C-alpha cells in the first residue's frame, strides 16, 4: 500500500526519515586527524595481537589505531606527518630498567678502556686519549677490567708509567673501583696513615702504602676533587645521551641514582622542551660512592624524577 501522510497523525514520509538519519550520522563526532602515520611497515602491536599490521596512527602521544594502509589512510589529515617504513619492523620503544644517566653520558667523554685486553693496551689507550685532550686538567677514563691486570688489580705505578704530568682518575667497568696515579693521591692527601672511609677501602701494598686502587666510597676521597659540571654542560650531555638512546630504540629509562644536580638538569630540560624521553629516577641520599652525610631530600626532587 502506498504511504500517505494523514494530517494530524504525526506520521512522516520516508524521505524525511532518511534525511533525519543522514543528519544524525553526519553529526557524530569524527576522530581528529592523526599527527603521525607510519605506513608500509611490519607493525608489532603486542603479544595479544593476532598478526602484524601494515600501518599505525598517532594522535598527540598516543597510538590510536593500527591496521592496513587503507584503514590508516582514513585518519590522515592535511598536516599529518607520514613515515614510510618500507617494509621494516615497527615495535614499541624499549625500556632500559637500570641506567646511570649522567655518569654514562659523561663517560662518553672519557678514555674508553673497555676493549683493552692487556696492561700495554690500557696504557696506550690512556696515552692516546691524553694526547687528544691536552692540558693540565684531570685525565678521566673508565671501562678497565680486573682480569687485564696481574693479581686482578692495577697499581699506581702502572698509571704513573703513562707519563702524565696531571692527575688521573680511571674507573673500572663496574664503577665499584677507581684507579688513580700518584699525583691524584697527593692532591687528595691519601697516605699510608689515611684511614678507610665508612663503606670504602684504600687498597695497600705489603708495606701499607696506597696502591692507587680505591674501592666503593673510598673513590670519593678523590672524585670530590673533580670539577663539577655546570648546568649547561649537563644539558649538553643530556641531549647527546637521549640521541644515543633513541638511536637504539630506547624511549624510557629508570635512573638508578639521582642527586640534586641531576634533578635540576632534568627539570630544566623539561622546561626547555628538551626532555625527549620518559624518565623515572631513584633519589640518592648522597653522592655516588660517597662517604659524606646525605643531604635532605626535598619534595621537588622526587617530583622532578617523574618526567
């Protein structure tokens, strides 16, 4: 039977109903265009995902969709940045659960002894680094390993043999032991009569003389003489360290120790828009391997550690 409108009945024609449905659909909120889309990839969406995907879309700091290139293309807007993965893998950012952020960052500026397999190799690496860093300031290095040295520990005589007319402070790969030369011992006033600090040990030879090896908090007897980096120097190292982490796919870290200077640097980096990393940090009540009494922990320190 043909549909006829009867005045006063409240009925509507099919055309009016269709128009209302169309208007309701068009008024439904549309998702915002993506800020970033990655296409032509092998996108891993997690352990519970049944398969790899071709593409993904990001709005703000959130991945809002994964799917085929065609599906994700619908979320593309005029200002969307498009990255062609060219068939490569796309995975969530890695999280490093234990870093010493600034120590590792500044370590890249020191003599690297990690590849040295003999005492001669260690000494040669130190000489080469010293030649590249002329001056009278401290020679800093790290990465030597116990098994390189007869008996498992180096001596100040071996470091003195590098012929440096400057103090040297060289940490082991595990950061629990430092190796210093005679000039550094003299500057720190460490003699046979110097007592071991709390939680530390000055290694001595059979005659009771310091060998140049300082363990745990005894490192602080010399490291406290090292010039403290400025805020700008810390920010420069922060930028370089974040770039190295991102290049390896690391997007978040847990910092194992954090002092006031580090928190100030992170807070300043965040203020300047340079903290391109998700970071959590423990709060250290004292300096690294220090026997000094701990300073008070202020509310601003833990707050700055959640960046």
